[in-house]
C-alpha cells in the first residue's frame, strides 16, 4: 500500500543537517530545542511503538488466486514506503504496484485513537477511493475487518498480516465472504524490507516458516 528511499539523497540530507547545525545561532538552537520538547509538541502515545517496526521501504509481491472473478489469477509487483507522520503521532504509507490489477497508487495514515482505544486508518487509492477502518494489533500480527459491496453482493473482507520476528518480512492474506457465505482467501502478499545502500545480495531474504508465515 509505496517508493524507495535513495541512499545518496539520504546522505546528502544528513550532510546538510550537520552543516545547518554548525551554523545555527544560540538563539536558533534554543528555539529548536523548545519546539522539539515534549511540553511543546505533546507526547506520542506509547501504543504507536507497535506500529513503528513497519517503518521503511518494502518490496511487494501480490498474488491474486484464481476465482470466479479472476479465473487465471495474477501477479502484481510493487513498492511500499512507510514513515512517521508529523510528531510521530501516525505512520504514513505510500504504495504503488503494477501487474494483473493494473497500476495502483495508494496512501494510508494509521494512528492510535485514544477515545476508542483502537488503531484507526484511512486508505485512499486511484481505483476505489477512500476507506476508513480499525486495526487490531497483537504483537507482530494485525487484523482488519471490512464490510462493503462488490458487483451487487455484500462482502465481508478479513485482512490478516504477520511480521517476522526480525521485522524484515510481512506475510498478508485477504479473505472475502460473499452474502454471508464462507470466507475464501483471494489475495496473498509478501513484503520484503529494502535497505537503502545495501547490495542486492545482502538485502534481507524472506522464506516460509513451518506455520506458513514469512520470516
């Protein structure tokens, strides 16, 4: 649900930040510290720590399984980038993919909603518009339940995802239940972390564990 960071640009930003820090006046430095303090910016909810492991750039492979709506199934390849939102109060995801489903461009924001005691999200893309939903998070796994319509039929969608213990791989499955029928897994996605500046042969690799999850 994404574009890779460019390592040289990242280094350039670090160098620029270092130069700016050396040239800052005492007054400017004091102001910057005040603006960055918890008292000025507010305290980030501790619940956000469960979302931060998702931050980074990910290579995505989305496999659509054969179904009445897609007899041949298909493969889409994409890139997902997740970063902290302003102040760390949210995570923001940018996603792009191409393949059997066409060219998908999407973005989402997820945050901890204290009044409801849950993780709230809004996802928008160029094919279906925007959707709001709630995510249940348990350790390295999370679940989303959605209700909607597809081709005149009621559909209940369940999204289950699990991140590997080393936080380098995500396995995700979409299951749909139509008109109250049994759920059927229709899409399986694999995400592999991409580390900027690291050669391809040294990038994280994701295999299948005995439980079927990536690791």
